[in-house]
C-alpha cells in the first residue's frame, strides 16, 4: 500500500460518494459536498443483499416492480454523471465490505453519503462509518431523504407523533427546509474503477418479460421526475384538491416512484410547490393539498423510524387476535382482478400492468381485501410491495394498517367502502373501469359498476356472460360488511 501511495503522491486522494435511495444529481447534499471539496469523486452504488441488517425480519429485498425501476434509474443516473465527467461504479455485496475495499483500493481520503432514517439502513451506515474510522477515511453524513429529522418531532414522552394533523402542523411550524442544492456542472473524475455490469444483477424480467406495461407507463430518472413536477405545477395541479379522487381523470402528480428512489427530493417538491403557490394565488388550495400528501409520506417515514417492523406487526396490539380468514382462492381472485366487482378488478389490473394504482382505488381495493374478505392486511401489503414501482417501506405498510384500522391515525373500523358506490362517485361514466376491464366496455353507464344488476338482454347486448367472461361477485357486499363489523366490534371490545 505504501508503494501505491508513493506512485500517486502527486495526485489528490479521491473521495467516495455512496449513492443509496437518492439517485439524482440536484439537491444531493453528499454529492454537493464531495464536489465542493475539490477532490476527485468516485460515485458508487452498492447492491447490498448480504448485510445482516437488511435481511428479514429487519428488512426485505425490493419487490420485482421496484427492481425494474431501480435498473432504469441507475442507467439514468450513470448517463447524468457521464454528462458532467463522472462515472457510476456498481458493486454488489455487503456495503461495509464493498466500501472499505473500495477505500483501500483507491486510497480514498473521505466518504460521503446521505442518511436514510430507517433502522436497518442506519445500522448498515454505522458499520461503514466504523470501518472507515479504522482506515483513516473521513466520514461525512448528510441529510436529504426527509423534510425533518424524526428526532426533531417528539411528544413529551420522547415518542414520535401518531396522529397526522398535529404532526403536519409541527412540521410546518419549523419553517421551510433548506433550499435545494444545485446539481454540479462538472466532476473531477476519480481513478478508473472496475464496475459490475448492470445486466448481471438481473433486476429486470426476461423470461417471461412482464414489464411491458411498466415501460409503456413510465420513464424513470431524475430528468423525467423534474419534468413531471414542473408540468404538474405549471397547470396540472389546478383542481387537484377537487379531482384527485377521480379515477377517470389524470389529476394526480404521479411523482411517487420518483420520490421513492430519490430521483427528486421532498424539499425540491416543497420549495417548487410553494413558489408556484406564491406566483399564482388561485393554486393555493390545490398546492396545500399536494403539500399535505407530501406530509403524509413524511408522517409514514417517521412512523417507520420508531417502528421498523411496521410491515409485520400491528401498531395497535388489540388487533393481534383479529379473526383473519385464510382464503387463498379469494386472495388469488383479488390479486388477478377477478372479484366480480368492476372497480376492484380495474384497480388490481392497473396495478399489474403499470406498477401503480390510483390513490382512491388503493384505499378501496385494500378495504375490500381486509374487510369484505377478512384477509390479513399483511398479505395485501406484501402483494403491493412486489407489484408497486413506488413501494415505499414507510407508506406501504402504514397505509395498509390505516385501512385495516390497526395503524396510526387509522380509519374508523365501521368504514367499509361500498365498491359500487365508490365507482359510481369517482368514475361516474365508467371510463376507468372500461379501460382496465374491457369485457364490460359495452355495458351502460348506470350498470357498469354493478353488472350483476343488468337484465339478461343488457348482458347479451354487451357480450357479457357472468360466470364465464366476467365473474360473479365473490362475496355479497351487505353480508360481507355485516361480517366485518362483527369481527371488528369483537376485537375492539
């Protein structure tokens, strides 16, 4: 090692930037600090499937749809770095071993990363920090994944808040988060480093290739994220508060997967949204609603900070003995969009094709699984984890627990969404159903959400044969609701 240092003594020692769930150049505190140091920069992403802290039950690997997104996002990040003179090094293994080895290999003087306020990731980062101390490598930890550090919002008992409204009020009372940092315009490249071939990681499906719908729906990467935010604030946000629940309208921001992989930061959204609101006062109500959705993501991540097993354990222990049903047939029908309830089936088919499902529909399909079918929320959460491109380790389980009634700020147990009424209210002309359940496209509007109420003539004219090309309802709404209320009342008592 001494001879190696002597050979490069005329060159400044490089620094390492460890990319994690922050696959962007702009508002990247760790990258910004590394570039400002003036040292050559080695940018590395580690696919860590081996660290003990990232193994079940503490954590779990990305779902299949999220893996697909990660592959595209890494390609976009590599291209962005190349455009300013840098490169992205891919390595696989325990983060502590990979990064310590890279530090020795390059005689790095420092390492920079953005913290992730999730217990398993904090543990991995601490292992890396400890290893670097033994190598005399300076460690620089930055913040960039949340608006507010979870330790800054505590109750008098030192615990995080579990009701959203006071939580969001506290966040806003702290004022604006720091202004977003600009992307570097150039990087002093570090030494040439061997990198894994992304294709060897097998993040994308091949046989069978089920990702056609994802490719058709999404363009991952920082540039697409910024374009989407700008376009939404430039006009799409108008009417957001009123129309965001409409399944048949493109009234949502569709930023969630970009935010999940850090292609855009929460404080970029915060500042851009507030700027738009200040510039166009008529948008203030819509942007306030958008900001509250950003706040809900923050709330879920703060919950996860205190409760790292949120995807496994009921936040309210009174639900630990809830009488869940083991009904694999009903669960499969739900997953495949074959329940006989058009709005449920449309949502589940949208999920399978595009890797997302409309916000309102997420609540309705989740409620149907948990309350109509009395199937454990954890089974639904795991299905979403595998099929959502925006599967967030905080929002996904927290939202499922909210619907089930066992989580923080949970919905009243007696709220059982009627899938027919939800469809009629938020998809009044049946456009959403017809897109995703085309076998019902010829049914009249008044019965498209309840095809079993159609007359034989109406079914014949629409080419619908219930029980053959479209299923009969797998459960009766009224009976299922009564069964659910009884189960919930027993549990609560």
